[in-house]
C-alpha cells in the first residue's frame, strides 16, 4: 500500500472554487453556444458563435451572487436566468437580448418567487410563468412576452400547488394536494379549473406519481406513475379516451428521465437510475446516437442541450477519476468537438473511483450506497481498504432526494484527506419506488436513523471504518441526521458537521416558506402532524434539540442567515441549548447565504474550517486554514477554540 502522504493534497479551491466553465448549452436555432463562467470572480452567463467557442463574451454582469440557473428563450432571441438575493429564494426572472446585450428584469417585484410553468415549440416568443406577488402562498399564471416584457394574467390561483400547459401555452391541468396527503389533478378548460379532479392519487403515490407533459399536438399525456405498482413506470395516456399504455418500467428503480423529440414532444429514450443511470432508446436514430456516444466516452454521459432540429447535442461526460468534460456532438457527421473541461486544474489530481454498494438494513431493506476510499488505501481495488480507516458518513439532504453515482466534490475532498466516505440512500430516498419512500413515513429519528447506523456498522464489520473514528456530516436533512446521530446515539460518532440542519421539527414546520403551504399536508403525513397530540409527540421525540444535553462529541454547525427553509433559529436553538449545558460547539454563520452556500469564497472558507475540525477529531489530513476566511463572510459565533488553527487564522 502506498502511503497517503505520497499523494498531494488537492487544493480546496480546485474542488470548491469557481469552475472554468459549466452548464453549456446551444441555442435552439443552433447559432450560439452559452455557458456559465467567472467574470471578475463571479459566475455569469457567457455566449459565443457556435463555431467559435473560444470567442466568448459575458452577457451578464453579476458582481455579488453567482448566477447558477439560466436557459435560452425558445426563439433564440434572448438568454434568461433566475436569481435571488442573499439566498432568500425569492427568484426573479431576467432576460438579456442577444442582439443588443440589454438586460431586463422580466418580473420586477419584491418578495416574489417566479415559477416556470411552460414553453412552446410553436409559440417561441412567449412562456407561461407563475408569480406569487399577489399572495405569497399561491402562484398566479401569467403569459410573458419575452421580447416586450408584457405580462398578462391568464389564471388567478386561489388554492393550487402547480399547473401544466401544452404547446399552445394553454393551461391544461391544475394540481393540488388533497386531505389524505395525495394529489388531485384537475382539467382546466378555457382558463377555468373544473370543480372535480379527473384523477387523484393517495399519499403512498404522492412522491412517485405525476404528469410528465403533453406531446406537442396535445393528444398524449405522459405520466410517471406508481399506481398499482411499486416503481414509477412511464405511461402514455390518450387524452381523448383516457386509455393508458405502459412504455417502460423497471423492478428496481423508477423511470427517472426522458429524451423527447423537440418537434413532436414524443419520448425517444428513457433512463433508469438504480446504482447507475442507464438509458434505453425507443427511437432508432436516438438509440444509434446514444450507442455511438457510449463507444467514444469513458464513464457516465448524457445530453444537456439540443437544437430545435435535433442535429446538434451538447453532451456531458463524467469519467469520475478525471474532471468532467463537455462536447459538441454533430449527429449527422458523428463528430465530437471539445467544448470545455469544467475543472482543468483537476487534471492529474489523485481522484478516486466511487464504489457502488448494496447494504442490508436490520429489517432486510436494501440501501443503495456509495463509497470512496483514499488514494493508495486499496491495493487490489476491491472497495475494502488494506486496513480500516477513519470514515465520514456523508448524509444527503431532502430527505426526499437521493445520492447517485459520479464525480462528487465532497467525496473526492474527504477521501483525499484520508477518510473513507460513505453515502447511503436511507429509506425515504427517492428513485427506488414508493415502498422505499413510504418505509420512512413517521420514521424521522427512528428507522431512518437506524439505516444510517446499520450502514455504519456494516462498514465497521467489513474493515472499512474504524469504530472510534467515524464522523457524520451533511446538509439540510443531512444536517438533521448529524444532530440526531450525536444526540440519539451519542457514542456512535466521534464528531459531527451539521450544515443548515433543523434541530426542532415542530418549529421547522411552523416556519416553512409561504409558497410551500399548498404542500404542507405531505410534511404532516410523512413527519408528524403538529396539530394532533400524537403527531406533536412524534415531532418532539425526533427533534435533537430536546436531547441536546446528551451530545458529548465535538460538533460543528454552519448556517445561512437568510435561509427560508431551515431558519437561522434552528441552529441558534441547539447552540443555545448546548451552551446552557456546558457542551462545546463551534458555530459558523454566513449573513449573505441561504439554504446552502452559493458563493465559492464561503464554500472554501467552510471546507477549510471543516477539514481542520475533522483532523482534530479523527486524524485526517488538512491544509492549514491560512487566509481562506478573509474573502468570505463567515462569522464565528461560537467555539473558535475547538478547531485546529482557527484561532490563529482569525488572529492573522
């Protein structure tokens, strides 16, 4: 076995700094390439002629918060992006005229969150959007002229969680949660929602069943549908007759994505993601293109943008152990032209493979999981290190989300520092069918927590993790799991890192954003209903705050002050309880961030603190903090003395 010290430390800014380029797209008319790249250190939207990808110019000029989501107008006349302020998630829509470079705020409202409802292949200068500027709980539907900026109200919303439109930009469906925690779907006719739903789902199907869009002629409605089965199948429904047919299904996982013909809207291929993503083509030409790409590219690949005539695709490629790259694929000529490498500074870095696992929970449930090991630790490459290692249990957020296979900056960073890194799709994770999700109902802090403990024990038993040197870490639900891990099983983990995690489920539900109100029933049914005695007792029992005095191991907490989902009070509460009990805690607050950290300087500062905290607790490697805190807005509210070299960095 090679010594870890013989492998270089990958600099934090190579992993968490700005990418060189990312999010490449091609305009629908095929004339322009676009991407996100730094301008004076802040991610902005860039554009270049399709034949000159190196002749790019910045089309936006954000100087503070990075732009992270943008797209082309259907008529290729403008670039559109959404942006919030300080992480408050009140996203507004902006447009940049491609010809003049003029930028317009298309939704010039305060405390408003735009919802993108639908676009059209036929009507290319308009889209449908939802705006909650009238009532923060409900998004009214508006028709937006992308070139003039004119907004026309189409449908006033008094109770619905969402809408679906067709290629004529006509609202065809309204969606609302029902009292049972399932979903009701209503026809919309001439701008009026019918009184009775045309179909309803039960709570058990609420996260695995939903409409996936109309074909462009409006005659077929696609569904991802778990009714009458476990995993979500791809279903085609004839709108006129209501008859349905199964296009695809898989016993292990839900149908997770589709490629659809830009002109007709018909499904050409579909994907399934169990441990890895696998594509299956329905259309022969699409299948030939996917097969050809598979022969040319190593690792995972996919299509992220297409021209309206479907002759050119922008294709991403993730080899896992080298930086991801993006290509321009000419389908007719069968040529792949390099577009960019996202992080060229990682070329030659000791990036490690990700191992796919199936771990059995105590009740027999199979937990699809992923493991990354430090360089030089696994001589035969079998996924078991030559000797047990300090380990990080890295827990995903959601909880109704999932971990997946591929390059993962956190896995690579922590493995490079000397840790085995294990991510577990615990019950409640999505993608594995409704039975897997519903096994988590009312199980916060119970069976969901047991899954994480079972996976940890599995790793210890197999000689992967050292029993006395295991940390738990994660964001959002992963932050909650960290607090639960230290409070409910105080001797299992050596330390924890909680990023924007809730500590009190009762107050979490009291402070959800107003635009989540139409969906609140699902939280009550799956977590516990605070309006009932039994539900409130469940929420309190599952809240780490009420067991804070049991925490005996080091804890690092990070919070965004503007987080609308997990309020700052969630971190403040448990920090206060630990201080009152005389328990050490380190608390980092970011005044200009929300639910997670968008600014690279803030991310790098937190990874600097975290790796030195972990090194103090379980003995991995760490770059000194140095001056990485200076460009950030990090405020060390409590406990700087508990992190190696943090006091020195602050003094400097």
